[in-house]
């Protein structure tokens, strides 16, 4: 196994990236006033009537929306694995879910070199999920890219919604101008 501060940082990055999905759902619930109990908010099911993704009835608030970034966020939720639904667009979604579950609840063992499954019993650990270090890094990068896409879709969906809410019948809204910061100025 590979034990190092670098591996632990990547584990933390994976967990934080994956946790962003439910945080996005929590915000969607509040911003679009869905009325779902905060303890029942879940990124995979927030889009459906009564949180029932199996029935497949998308909330009318979302189904009839012309907010394309919000629809992108919905389709991003299809890339996340749920053991009860088992329908995803991403082939590695189930393994990402398994890794996340091991990081949160059991044990993930990261190896520099991984002995193929079914090898000698001395290398098998029934309490750990084993993964090769480079593979784990690639999967972490994948989760972070999905989380980044989710944040971008969310901000664009909010922008679209705010433009619609700012219609003349809603009264005058003063614009808020922000300074531009060059990348070189940022630390």
C-alpha cells in the first residue's frame, strides 16, 4: 500500500469533490423553492416529483424550463451512480460511488502496484477496497471535473433565473458591477 500525505490529500479532494453534488442539490432545493425536507435532499433525486427517480416523473418546474444550464445540471446528475437506480450515463460511475463509499465508511487501500485479483491470499484484504495509485488519481480528477461542471451549470442556471426574475414587472433592480482580476494578481 501507498501511505503518504500526497495520497491522503487526493483522498480528501475526492471526498470534497463528491460531496459538492449534494450541496448543489441542497442549494437547488432552496433557490427553486422545491420544499423538499433538507434531510432528504440528494443530487440524484432532487429533479423528480416526490424525490422518486424510479417513477421518472421530472418536476414540472424543471421539465418545462427553458433554462438550459439547469437541464445540463439535471443530465450531470445522470452521471452519478445510485445503487437503487443503477442507471447512469457514465461507465465508471459505479466505481466512483464505491470509492466514495469506502472513503466515507470503510477503508480504501491505495497501492503503487496492484496485484491482480485472485492472486495470493496474502495480498487480499477483505476489509479494504484496493486501487492502483494512478487509477485513483485519474478517478479523483474525473470527480473534480464533474463537480466543476456542476458548479458552472449551477452558476449559469442562477444567472438565467435572475435575468428572468429581473423582468420590468418585478421592479427596478440595480446592476452590480464587479472588478476584473487578472490571473497574475491572484495568489
